[in-house]
């Protein structure tokens, strides 16, 4: 689950054999493992949100992925690299 927080969502993709272009797989063709990995983002978001105070929850209100939430909290609590 930590990988979802630090690297971002897992999106099932397929490679076109002819052009070798990566495309997003339709949800109907996801395997059981892929479905579980996609749900990790929702679980990570829930865990992060449950651990926050009301004030911190307001900061991350518009974040739509666990990575966005984590990055927002990191900047708020540690400062930016310019400040460091």
C-alpha cells in the first residue's frame, strides 16, 4: 500500500503488439489481482483521512489520490525544498 502513497495510483494497462503503445485496460478485462491493486488507492486515502484532524482534512479536501494527499501533507508539515 505504501507504494500507492509514494508513487501514485495503479492503472491496469495493456501494450498494443503492433505499435507497442501502452493503453488503459477496460475495467471489464481486469484480473482479480489488478482489481485489488486499483482498490489500494481508495484504502490508502481512507487510512490517511481517518488519521487527520478536521483542520488537516480541510487541507486535503480537493486531493483525489493518496499520493496527492501525502504530497500536500508533506509540504505543509515539512516545508518546501526552497524553505529547507
